[in-house]
C-alpha cells in the first residue's frame, strides 16, 4: 500500500516538476525573444542613423566639389 502511495506521489511530483520546467523554459524563450526584438530595433535605428550620416557626408562632398568643378570648367 505504501509503495502505491509513493509511486502516486512521485508521478504527481514528476508531472509538477515537468510542468514547472516547461514554464521556466517558456519564460526563458520569451525573455530571449524580447531581447532579440530590442536588439533588432537598435540595429534598425543604427542603420537609419548611418544612412542619414552618409547622406549628409555626400551633401558636404558635393558642396566641396562644386567650386572645384567650376574652376576646372573655366580653365578649359
């Protein structure tokens, strides 16, 4: 009789442990997903900043090259 009770307790305890492990695993996955979303958002923001910076530098390059091109065309 005691063995039967022990076996029932172990089954209940084992199922409980398995459920807890599954819940912990799901929470860890959720945390990883949340961190990945934050990382992705940061990467997208960084890419946008770099794109804007490149456009600004291109504009500055064009401003510097304009007088040079004008001078070259006058000397032809």
